[in-house]
């Protein structure tokens, strides 16, 4: 009987311990933010890349350096 009470008491302590809950919530939040960033880059990456390439080409054509 004593072993069952000890196990029951240990399980109750583990169940009531919430020290790891905050870390878990931060990890979940970090994963969600990372997924959002990846989705944005996948959705708009090629559009932004083509805009930068067009701007670079225009600068190379119109801007002259030197005397």
C-alpha cells in the first residue's frame, strides 16, 4: 500500500507542476511564427525577387559612374 501512495503522490506532484508550461507555450509560438514566415516567403518570394531584378537592371541601364 505504501508504494501505491508514494506513486500516487509523485504523480500528483508532477501533474500540479506547471514550470514547463511557459517554455512549451513559447516553443509553440516560435514554431507558428516560423511557419508564417516560411509561408510568406513562399508566397511572395518570386514576386519580390523579380522586382529586385527589374530594379537592378534599370539602375544598371540608367546610372553611370565616373567623370
